[in-house]
């Protein structure tokens, strides 16, 4: 999961805690892949784009889940970057 | 994982920032009642601002910015009078509403006095604490949560922690940590340091759940050997938005308070009421407060008690945890829910609405849901709570244990 610093563009602006271990490739992928516009109103989600939303990423199995909230219209939901398509309901 | 900008926004406390404006819609404890009985004015820091909090001889409480509007000397050295507090430097007198009532060196016939006003907050006493509101008017009501007004024997442990309050609040929606930090880790340290770890904390979590409700988020869990019919799931206990967590069980009722003193300092308070049935409670003219230890003499965290373990986990994340390099999993959905709740309520404040948990409805007491049979551990939880958690540092720890044991004997005797 860790990646070399060579893969880090610095675009996340993070790394304040880099001395204790950090993951530039994951941070970079988060910035690249996090949904930028609200599925409800098409307004920008990220502060960097002038939006007032929040996108928190968590991982489950091979999937990356973005928990989204749009401050403009109030829409909220999860957007999943699915690693694979599963045809049955996951066990609780 | 968040972007750096989102993390920055989430962890601000300053006025003018979305989070700072949200946090200024709530009441916070800023002093112990006994402190103003011992001396009627003292400093208080809240949300990155410095204040003088005081009690007049008439019994009114006030909170004003520390710097006198005249030439910025500290009002925390003020002379407290029946009408307010007088600056020690040139004697300007301010009422609890911030009105300038006297400027001894200025001529009486000028209106200078009327043109100067301190930006006053509001202060009230409840449950052995002085509470302050420093946000815009009209102030909401001070919420009278059950723990602060119920009968019982009170006890307040506290310390100041060098980290942002949000990473502490995220712990309040993270049930799984209990099983590890207070279970396996506790047992590991006990084995190496030669003490007993309580078995009730180490039970495996089978299921966790989170429900938003009118005061925050109810956290639920099913531990191994229990079911959805047990209190931990059926009732759960709440994160009380935005800075408290209600917890308890076995006749111990507690509010864990996390006051954002500034961006990287949080006052952690454990406001506990021991309220076993079947016994008369002794009078408490003053609520005892005591500082709980964070570090050992070698500078490492003291982790031989429950809250010491929590504080280690919060503080070692750094002054502001860098959420651009975290890796959340499915078990962290409570954390994602809390962040969204903060953001939703920043938006509510920006719209001019009251955020979650602000109340303007008169009330005597707000009862919060909280399990009674904690971790399916029965009454042994109360003794574990005193022996293995912060209450062990209380000056009345032994008396509290006797209170629970005697009450249990009385209940047994009454039941025949």
C-alpha cells in the first residue's frame, strides 16, 4: 500500500506528519478520484473547487467508498469505485 | 481520508471560520463553581479566545473578553463588585452584559462611557460547573442534560490535552476501539506491568450501528455472548453533538466533555454521577474535581487505566491528526457519519439556522438514552469503573465503592 515519495506530486498539500509514516500515492489517488460534483445539483463538492461539500473516503474489500455531502443542496450519499462487480448481496 | 483543505476546515475553531461559527452556537463549561467561590474572577480560554469569568457578590455570573476595551489590561485581575468587574488598571467598570458603567478618570458630562462596550457572553451555573455562551444573540438555552441535574454523588476528573477536539470526538463513534484499546491492549499492559485488567472491556464486537437523533449520534453494539435484545444494542449511548459523549452503566452515569480550548488544546472532563438505587446520597456542598494523569515520569503515556489509554490514542495522533494520510475502513463508518454531521451543521449555521443540539424550548431536564447493563457485565461494571478508570484518582474513590456495595446490599435485603 505504501508508495515511494517519487510518486507524490505534492498536490494534496499534506504530509505534516510525514516523519511517522505517510502514504503519498493514496493521498494523491484520493484527490484525483474523489467525486468533484454533486450528483443532485451538479454543484462543486470540494473546497478546492469552491464547493461547500465534504467527501470522506473509506475502503471496503477491493472497493473505495466516498461518503459525500453537498453543502449547496443537502444531497448525501455514498459513491463507490468498485474493484469488481458482485452479483449477490454481501453477508451482514 | 480527506483532502488537506477539508481537514483544515474540520479542525478550525476560530471565529469567522465555518467550524468556528458552528462551535459558537453552544454552551461550554469554563470553570468549576467552587473556583469562583474561592476567588470571584479567573481566566478562561475557549475556542481560541481569552476571557475573564466572574461571579458578583449579588450572585450573577459574567464572562467578558480578557482585554479591557480601554488599554487592554487583563480583566482577570479585575475588582469584582456588585454590578460587574472593574479593570485593575484605571477602574473602568463593566456589567455582566458588557455595558461600561463607570470610567473614573473621565468627566461625568461626556458620553464616552456609552460609546464603549465589552463584547459580553453569558454565563450560568449548573451542576458544579460554570457554563458560558460566547456566540451571537439571542443565546439558546443551556441544555439541562440528565447527568448535570440528576440526584447522586458527583465527581469530576479532568485534564488538558494537546490535541484538536475533533479527533477525540471521532473516538466517540468508534465502538471497535473498546475491544482492542481497553481489552487486548489493557490485558497486554497488565501482563507486563503486573496488574489486573477488567474482562468486561475485551468482548468481541459482533455488530455496530449508528443512528442520528435530535442530540447527535446513538452508538450501538452487540458483543459476543449478547444479542440485539441487550442494552448495548437496544439502547446504546450517544455522542452528544458537538463535544460530549454520554456513557455509563450499572448506576454510574457520565458525560465525557471535550471542550475546544483552542485549535490544539482540548479540556477533557469526566463528569460522573454515582446514582445507585437503594441508598441515601450524602450531601455535597462542593463537587470534587481532580486532575487525572496523562503521562508517566518518563514522559510516556500512562496507560494503566481506561481513559489513560484513550488519551494516548488521541494525543499520539498529533496536535491535529493528518487525515490526508489515514486509511478508514468499513468499521469507521461512524467516523464518516460524524464528519458529515459537522459539515451539515456548518451549512445550517451559514443559512442562519440553529444547528443540531441547540435548544430554545424551556425544559427541566433532557434525558439521554444510555444503556444500564454495560457490556452485559452486570453490577461488576460499577466497581471496574472506579478501580480501572479515571475515578480511581478521585479523592472519594473508596467512598464511592462503598456507596455502590452498600446500595447493592440494601437492594438485596429489600428483595428478601
